[in-house]
């Protein structure tokens, strides 16, 4: 096995949490699971991870318990014709392991066999617009936001809103609605001066309308499902798969959630009603799915947003739940989510994006 291939390999006893961290590092949405002799035992994709999270499987579970054990592969003596036939007959397969007597030695990627994807060619762009909510004051980033609006906070000489737009462009999306209020003139001037090759329209909030209120302005302007993102977050994910999940599930709203691990920094005492100690756990860890601030909405959801009233996304969620409308969760890994909403997170995001730029 080459050094390049080692970035795809984890041992079968590795936790699901650590396997997904390695998946994030290799950037291909897959890891290969092997035993201690190096023989391949299974494969884990980002889809397998997502299904495991939705089933409530503990992220500390050994990866062999959730991996796909029946997988397609080819022998080291394979021909390119054989590889292409497997991909053509199995359109959902994106990765094809190469084995030598059961030992993993190489990985063939669908995109590398057939060239760049149709989306990257711009021939089959996602039929969805994007709304960027950039009207907030960004008080958690004071004093930066005393001077600049949150959307224009720089990372490596590039404002945050440019990173967000750049993550959507490869999917053939080039229409953006930008909700503005606080320091709106600065944002509008930046776009006028930047000469960006995109279509954009400003949604001007005369007063703060919350994280969802400004969406009312696009009612009647969008006919298809659309993405909504806060201006201080980035989710690095397969937007095509997210949109497909939203539509197949018949959701009015899909929340992109991130797995997040929290550690209680104390020993926790569990007692009964009489005060008797039942158990003592030192610094317990808990996993949650948290809201990243990125969503997909169907146009029908807009009718539940009041006109010209302060209305947060949490308010919309409560209304849709009360109306028994479908709301879905699409989980991504913790490392797929970059949050720049407060100083500590800004520094983390700065380091992550700086490293990606320099790769």
C-alpha cells in the first residue's frame, strides 16, 4: 500500500468518530476498513455515516459495526473496461477499492475515471438559488463589527461572504439573494466594486427582521427549493446530495446539522430520589446534532413567514412543526462545519481556511 493510500485506511476497531475525521482529511467521502493484517473488511462512506447518526448510533462505536460489509471491488489485474462497467452498472458507487489477495492497495474514484463531473462542467447545475442572511450586527465579533459588517470580516484578505459564495459556485449555482440591514451600504458597495461574475439581488430590511424574516422578500421570486445560509458559517458538503435528500423526503425545511461532541468538565454524580449515589462518571461526553445555520427551504415554507415582522428560523421551525409539515435533518461531520460567529471560532476558522488556501 502506498503512502497516498494510507490516508484512506482505518483499522476495524477505530471509532466511528475517528474514522470520519480521517474521511474529512482525505476529502473523498470514504474510508477503507482493514483488519490488523491489512485485509479489507468493509467500506464507510459519508452516506453510511449520515445514516448512522440519524439512527442514534454512538460515535464511539467501532467502525466495523456500521461499515458496509458487502462492497464492489476489483483485482489488481483489472482492466479499465472492467472498472467502467462496474461504475456504469452501479451509478451510486463513487469509490472502487483495488485488492490484491484481499489486501487493499488502491482506490479508483468515479470522477477520475470519467473526468470532471457534469456539475463542474456547468451542464447540469443544481436548480436552486441561495439566500445569504447578512443583515445582523454581529455583536459577538465586536469590535470588528463596529467597523465592518459581519459578512465582510476578512480571512486571508478575502471576506467571509466570498468563501460562502465560492463553495456554491462549483455546483452551477450563480444566483444569490443577500439580505442586508446593518451597514448595508458597505456590503452593497463591495459587490458593486468586486465585479463578481454572479447574479445577485439585495433584500433590504428597513428594520432587523431576524434570521428568517427577510426571506419573505423572495416570495414569488423563487419557484424551486433554495438554500439559506447565515453569513458567518460555511458547510463543506455535497450540496447535490443534500438537495436530493430534501426533495425525496418531501421536506418543506431541511436543517443541515453537524455532529458535535461536548465534554462536561466535572465528575457527574447520578443519585436516586433519596440522595443515594447510584453512579459516578468522570467528565462524561455527549454527542448532539447541532444547527449549522445552513438550510434548504421549499417555496411553500415562505407562506408561514409573517410580512415585515421580526421572525427567526427557530420561529419558522416551531410553526412548521405545529402545522405537521415535514422538517428533515441532514447531518454532516463536525469538521465539515466552519463557524466564524464569535472570536474564538473566528480564529479557528481563520486557521482552517488559511490552511485550505495554502494546500
